[in-house]
C-alpha cells in the first residue's frame, strides 16, 4: 500500500481490486445486483431483510416496541442478510433497496407492496403507519425529527469514518483516526449537553429519535461498538450513559437487539425472527444443542 505521506492522487481514479480491509471482497464502485436471488417471504404483512448492525437494530427495536403497545399489525418476519457474503447484492434485495444497504422493508399489508429503504425512512414510515413514537404536536414532532435526522447525518462519521479507520482499515492512519475521533467526541458532547436537561431526546418521551440514536451512540458508550470505550473516554459522558442505561433496560429494546444478530453471546442471537415465541425457542444457544 502506498505510504500516506507520499501518495499523490491520480488525475483519474480507477478501481484497484482488492483494496484491503474487512469488507474488501464486497466493496465496489458500481450499483446493481451481482447475482439472481429471490428473497424469502413469510406469513406476516411486514417483511424485514436486515442484519443486527446499529442501522438494522433501529428497525427491530421499533417493531418490538410497537408489538409491546399492542399493534398486532406490526408482526413481522425478519430475514438475515449477510453483508459479508454479499447478500445485499442479490436481485431480490436490490429490487427493494437499489442502494444495497440493510435494512430494507416490504409492507405487503395493502393491495400493492410498498418498499421502504434507509433506516430513518423505515422508522418514520412505521411510526406514522401505527401512530406511535412520533408526537402529533407540531413542535414535539419537529424536535423528534430534528434528532432523527441529526443521527442520519452524524452516524457516517461514527461508522464509515471512525469505525472504519479505527477498527477495519488494513492500515492505521493517524490523521484519519484523529480526524474522526475528534468528530465522534464532539457528537457525544452534543448529546451529553442536551441530555443533561432532558430525560429523552425529544418531546419528554421515548420516540423514534431515541430509537435511531441509541444503537449507535448508546451502543458506543455501552461498549458494544468497536471496543473503543476507553480510547474515546466514554465514561466522561455521564448523561449519555444515564440515557443509554434507561433505553437498554426496556424489554422491547432487549428483544430488538437480538434479532438478526450473528455475533456476541449465542443466547443473545436470534438469526431470524418469525414469531414472538422465537425468542424462547430459537436463540442460538438452544439451536446449537439441538439434533
């Protein structure tokens, strides 16, 4: 790899494969499917195709919260999309999300299926569909959307920026890590200052703003992302820590974090979810011993 101190960008960039890194085998500069593959369809109106990453967890948390409120129409099938294997480039998935990113949702409850992609769009769609976790009052609704879109704009610095260069890049580049560490700590400070005076992010209640922000920044201060807690001194952000504990203790959040998860303790993984009973009967520690 070229030394970062001597690298001069070419006049015209060309793709050099492989380019290193944890996701080098699937990264490419073009869109569209790489292979034909139909997506499975379960029995529920809502079909989710996802993985238990922070963006995927947003949606499963919301769905579990909706079910906990008694919205029977929020029952869903959650199918695993393994992004390391390139499942997101299958033709069926690309039909739902042309951007080939998880999560993707297909709502089959109406006369024609509705595709929904981008995690923020899915949260907004589901909260409006079921009339929950998004205040109707204009001021509170706007504040909720402020924080929802704050997360959508900020998380790339945490994920694709800090996370990539700190945890996944084939070479540690001091400038890149310093640049994105500075931004992530600034974002944590934004949250910490706000949460010093607010129990939740918006409207004085649990909303899709909390659901969007928690898997990223809550996960960071809880030590679930990149093993970077000490490096980032996350214990300094007392108000974010308090808020993350508040959210993480919700039963529906605990269930949502399990769905489509493929890492960590086997007892906390539910690779696919098709019924509420799956949490009791199909966690991976039970399946491992099954014959």
